[in-house]
C-alpha cells in the first residue's frame, strides 16, 4: 500500500533531481534485461552518498515500504524488476573509484562503477579485474556482486565471489556491515560469500573491494570447429581431463555462429556445427606447451579445423564475436529468452543433444552460446512475443531446460541469478528443508521482508501449488524427467 508520506520524506532527504515520480520518466526503470517482465515502479531514487542510501532505507523501514535495489539494469532474471508500491533504489550515481592500492593489488570502488572501468582505471599499473561478463561495458560492480556474475574468463580466474575481497553493506535495520577487506581471509562466519549472489535480498552494497591481477605476459587463443555438437561438448571435458586449465573455454553452436559472424565479422567458420574458443595465458613456455597439448586433444576429439590466432588483434577478434553473440541473436527473431543453467562438464554433449530435441518438440529455435569450461549454459530461445502463446511456450521450454540441468547434477543458475524467472525451478532443485533455511537467512538480515520481496526464494506454498518435486541429491525424479 502506497504511503504518500514516503515520497515527501524522500524529497526531503535527497536532491530533487534524485527522486523520480513522473510516469513517463519511470518508463526506463520498468524492466531489467529480462524485458518480457515489466512493472513501472512507484518511485525511483538515485542516491549519491552512503548517507542518502541509509536515509532511504530508514524511510522504507519506518513506513513498511518494500525496496528493490538496481544497478545498471543489465540483469537477465528479473531480479531488479520494481514493485508497483515500492521504492526502486538505483545506485548508478555512486560511480567513483575510491582507491587503488598497488601494494595489495586491490581497488575500492562504489557500486555504480562499471565492470570494465575498473580495469580501465588500473591498466596503467599493468593490472586488471578478472571477471568479464559480456555486458562488462555497462554492468555495474554492485550488480555483479548481487548476482555473482562470471564471464568468459571465469574458468581459470573465478566468478565475482572469487575476486571480491570485501564489501560494505547497509541493512534495512539501519546497520552498516563491513565484511572482509584487503586481507585474504577474515575470522567468523563467511558472511561475505553469503552476501555475494544474494540478489539484493539481504542488504544494499555501498562499497566493494576487488582483487586486481597482473596482466599475463602471454595470451594465445585457439578456435576449433566441429561438425558434430556432441563432439565439441565432449572435447571440453577432455581438455580439463588432460590437465589444462584455460583462461577461457567457450562454445557456440551453428545458429549462434552464424548470428555472431553476421554481426561482428569475427571470421568464424559458417559451416561448423559448433566452435570452441580456448584462450591460454601465462609465461611463454607454459603457454606454448599448453597450445600443443590442447591442439592434440582437439584433433583426437574430432575437430575439423583448429586455428591459432596469429596476433593479439586476431585473438581479440575471436572474443569480439563471442561477446557479440547475445546482441547478435536479436537479428534472428523479434525476441529471445536467455537461459542460465549449469551442468557437470561430462554431461555437455548429452545435454546439448537433449536441448536440440526439446527445441524441435516446442517448435522454437535455440541458439547455444555458453561458458563451456565450467558448464554454464546460456541457451537463447528465439520467439515472437507478437504471436499469441509464444512467450509462454518459450518460458515452458526454458523451464524444461533448467529441469534437465538439475536432473544431471547441475543447478538452475550459474551467474544470472534466480530473480523472478527461476522461482518454479528452485522448487525442483531444493527441498522444503533447504528452502526453509534460505528464508531463515533472509529473515536474519531483513525481518520485515522489505528487501527485494518475492525474488530468488519461492515460498513453500508456491512449490506445493505448482507440484514441484526435489530431483537433486538422490530424490526421485519428476515423471517427465525419466527419459533423461
């Protein structure tokens, strides 16, 4: 229920330009990257200081008003979808790099700093920030923390949780928590890891300490083409089994290859059923040895062509095509639905074959582009929202893909988060006891349930209503999964 006093108090606490209530001005905030789900917020606030963030949270607590925190709005699970009767707390104005410490190889930044600008700010020191989502030009570090984002180099260098050393968090109860810092570890419960990936449900991150790495002296990239998608999937497991940990190991299927090539002109082989992009970095002797090992593995796995980037410019062209895959898919259909599930690497070939079968059954094309090295799938389901029933069909296909991931020992998300998109699939992955523990953790930080309500954790009533059954960890599978 909207309390008009909230707007009045927000306008007293923030600059006039930082409180948006006019209907037309609210339009850009009605959705994140999951554009199929929209809702205009009641009010948007754009604080510039920690004190203003704390004031917003205090007003919301005192007047029992829900608050959703938003970064750059590039998320793909509806996690930043606003509420019709809530405050949308947008942190894009808090965008300063506060400190670069070359002695500890860390940077202290505000949450609105974009991912790529962290590296830009330290490049002259020969350092960089490793996680590199495809949206790194636009996505903010606060959003990366909320979703535990990854990127094409996450196989070797890890996700956000492996590269953030500390955060400062404001809670709805008025507390400021400083979790972690410049040291490698801290005593007590690992609340830092609990907060990273919590999708804004536990608090508002107002400062982040990130780990910086020295730029590798040598980077080389291989492109391998396959005429069978299952062979390409099996090759991924073979590379890791062979003792090589590439900096990045990405895979694209035929539909994604053609879309990316038309868009980015990366020189990909258009007739391939799938390609692998494998980047190796380190000292020269190590990289050259690994190139030989990976080439041999790819040949044994059935690669029809293996190409080594001759220059840094060609290597960057390889990656430009991969990072352009998501926008390129926009040329294939009026709309696409980007999924995000993770599976064991050994299951890649079989799961990709099953996704093809599901695509044919639903009559919707699927372009596969993903972080193959850590089994993080990103199927892009193509559809036309102008055609009655196609969105619902795309959502059903996406749900079946995620259920498939769980059935082979995987998870419903790798880096996009649950948001509102995967609530039903959470009922498949987790049992009632596990979900109850998630709710208990949230209540410890947010007893009033005001922080991003209705996201990430389904209620037990919802799971009961949809008939979801826990299939992970040895429980009986859902009848529809028996064929998997």
